[in-house]
C-alpha cells in the first residue's frame, strides 16, 4: 500500500483519502477523517438523513477490520420506547 503524504501512523491514511474520494463521487458527503483510537481511521459521511462513521484499521499483516455504524444510536430509554412502539 502506498504511504500517505501526511500521516505515517497509524497505517491506512492513504485508504482513508481513497475512501473519501469514492464516497464523494458516489453521492455521499464525507467529512475530514480522523485518527481512531490510535490504531486506525474514521471517515464520517452523510447522504440525505443517513449519517454514519466508517472505521477501519490494520489488524495483522494484510488483514483489515472495517466497521460501518450510524453516527448516533438511541440510548437505553430510546431503545426501550422504540421496542414498545411508544415513540
């Protein structure tokens, strides 16, 4: 993988830049990526009302971990109310 021109740690900043470009060309709005727990990168993005964080890090050698999650989730009260169909 090519080295990033700005960040050498953690690995994957070059991938974060590529991901941002692909998201933007696919109709998503990406925001500046950030160091995630000093082991990977987080790329926040949005499309219409959908907002999520894409997080990835190198785990060992050529293995990578990726997680795509909503940028916010309801807390315990909101989850209980939604399950009870009160909301």
